[in-house]
C-alpha cells in the first residue's frame, strides 16, 4: 500500500466512473449508427491507453455525446469501414499537433464558438434522438429533423408500440432529472445507470414492444480498416471530415481539461501531453475501427467527485469495461433503445448553455450573436461549416473591436485645420476615416497628424494619400502629414 497510497480511493472512483460510462458508451455508439460494442471499445481504449499516458491525471476519455452527430453523418456518408480511417487520421494529427506544442493554442479559441458548437450539437442530437424515442428513423439533415418532429409525434399517438417507446424514453429522462434531487445515499448509484436499469426492468416486466440493442459480440464488431478504405481517404469530403473531427475532438478535450482542473487541487493539465494522449487513443481506436474519443466532462467530474487521486482510477475503469464486454456482452441485448435515446436527449440538453446565452446577451451581445449563429449554422448546414462560420465571425468581431480609431479636429477659424488620428487605422474603419476627412473644408489647408496611430495598414495608407492628393488639387496648400516616429 505504501507504493500505491491512494489505491482504495482510486479503486472506488473507478467503479463509479465505470457505472457512469457504461450506458453512455453504449448510447453514443447506437446513436452514431455503429454497433454498441464499438462504444465499449472506445471506452476501454480511453481508459487503458489514454489513461496510462501523461497529460491530465483525473480526466476520463471515451466516446462523447458531442461527437455523435458528426460520427453519424460520417457513417451515413462514407460507411462504417471508413470511420476507422477518419479516427486513425484524427489521432495522428492530434499527436503531431501535441508534438509541435499546439495544444495550448486551443485555449485561444473563442469560448462563444465552442459553446455555440456544443449548443448546435445538442440541438441536432436532441432532434435526432426524439425520433428514436418514438421508434422511427430520423431524417438526414438537422433542419429536416426539426421540421419533421410534429408529424413524428402525431404518428406516434396512433401506434401502441410508438407510445410504449415514448413512455419508456420519457421515463428515462424523468429519472435523470429527479435523480439529482434525491438524498446522497440514494445517489450512490449513478443516475445514468439507474435510469437505464429501471427502463430495462420495466420493459422486461411489462413486456413492452420496444426495440433493444443488437449484440454482435466484441470481436465481431471490431473491423480494422482495409487497404482499399485507405485508398479513398484522399477525397475532399473525407479530408474535411478528418479536419472537423480533429478540431472538435481536440477542442472539446482541452476545454474539458481546463474545467476538470477547476474541480481539484492536484497536478494541472499539461495541454500538449494531453493532446498527444488523446491522439494515441484515437490512433488505436482507428486501427480497431472504433468510435473517436474525447475527454468527457461527465465521466471526469464523476471521477473527481468520487475521490480519485491518481490516473489509476481511469485506467481501472477501462479494465472494468473490458471485463464487462468480454464476460457479459449479452446483457446489452436487454437494454431498450428508447432508454439510451432518453440518456442522450438529457445529455444534449446539457450541451445547450441557456444561462450563458442570457448572460452574454445582457453584457456582451456580440459574443451572444457568435454563439447563436454558430449553433444555427450547425443545425442548418453541417458541423464543419458551422464551426468555420463561427470562427470567421469571431475573427471579424475581434478585428472590428481591435480597430478602434479616434479623430479629433481643431479648427481655430483661421490658419490650417488640424486633424489628429489615434488608435488603429485598418480597412474596417476606412469608411469612417474618409467620411470625417472629406467633411473638412475644401478651401482651407489641412495638417494631418498620424503620430497617435498604433497601426496603419496598407489600405488606409493608400486611401489617405489619395485623399491628400485630391484635397491639394482643389487649389489649397498641400496637406501636411505628420507620421508616427
């Protein structure tokens, strides 16, 4: 015990994390259009491979609800065999970025873009899983999912099987909501496991006509990508998907690491090492044809709150997942699909930062606009394009705010008119600058003082030179320009 002074705390925490991770691993896999066992494979790799590596000592990795929509779209467009190639390439890129010390730069991504990304994912995830709640197939695009919901609900009320499925899923969500309000002793069992367990028991006892998880067996589900699959990896669409996986998985993992660091007093996250650890895990997952992994805040928070002290807890949770997948795979066949859909509806709702939107709208409307536009773009277009739109909007907003400029005009009634420019003169503020200069008297000499400028870009310099030439052509004295030293 002297060699492992925290073994007892880590052992207990690992069991808690295992019980939290089990239904989420299965639920994310099913919602992604992949075999349930592949979710367990990713959880196992996240625990044992990534868990053994340096980076964030208490953060737990596995399949994440935040990537469900992207994985589902990739499986639908390119097929399940191509998923391994995408995840493998993602892992290699993450390792390269970590080796190049780019991990810390992910903290520079606008928080509004990240929250907008998660909100968009949450909306699409909820919309898609609502179809699973009533036992029907969801449309392909985000807009179609949302637009088709009223008709799906109406159809459900005409089917006994659909109503049973809806009741079971709604009951699962209700258990998750109520569970947090129960006494601490009752909450010893994680809410996700309790909700799925109760739903499974209800389906068996009442003999409900609901769909359950299909079981293939652990080895039967693992399908390493073939050489032919690698041959198709050069397509533009597949490359774009790989970039999207890499950016989103890396950002989600490193933002999660920052959040986990605030929950404990232990060693802080080494961001570049954590990115390498995530890359190593995704590389292994890609070789096995499994789902991509990220660090998951739900499991990580459960790990910290359960008293974990070292990375042994997350490694042990991976061992428990492996033992379950190897010894008790047939248990999965009893889990109702609507219960897993309820788990993901609840997870998707937590991705939508309602309080942040209200707070941002009150104090920083520009940031709130970026958040909303990013989320809406993801729903209306796709994940990758939505994130790019959000990033572009954040860059434009930052550039606009950084290009503050002030113009002061001193006119004593006689002699030259003096104009002082200070701040940052960029093309974004050029219309304002020219409007102010062209409003000066045409029949008076002008002294233009630019010594207060911190930055003068090429567009502004050229425009000021042209204005000075035009003003001088009107028959007045040439404009005298004082530049910064």
